[in-house]
């Protein structure tokens, strides 16, 4: 099934994705389900690992270009 492009000109915004399993992609990337990234950490190394996971997740969604 092809991806659907959606636009909304309403000033109150939009919500995309009804469930965590709904796929979303931005800026032409392949849509994916909502990524899961843990927010708690107990050490600097764990924090860096989690930050790298977050960067990867945002890149996979198409919201950022990692390493650019």
C-alpha cells in the first residue's frame, strides 16, 4: 500500500497515528511504527547510549539527518 500524503491548514493542528502500531514517516522516508526509547539512566555511558538511540529514532522517522 502506498503512503498517503496529508496536509491540514487548520490553525488547531493535527494528530497523526491513532495507535502505537500506526506507521508515520516525515520528509519522504519510509513510514515506521512509533520507536521506543527509554528515558531513564544511571550513568553517563547509559545516557550517551540512550541519546544515540534517540538520534537514530528521530532519523528513522525523517525528523533529523543524523551526522549532518
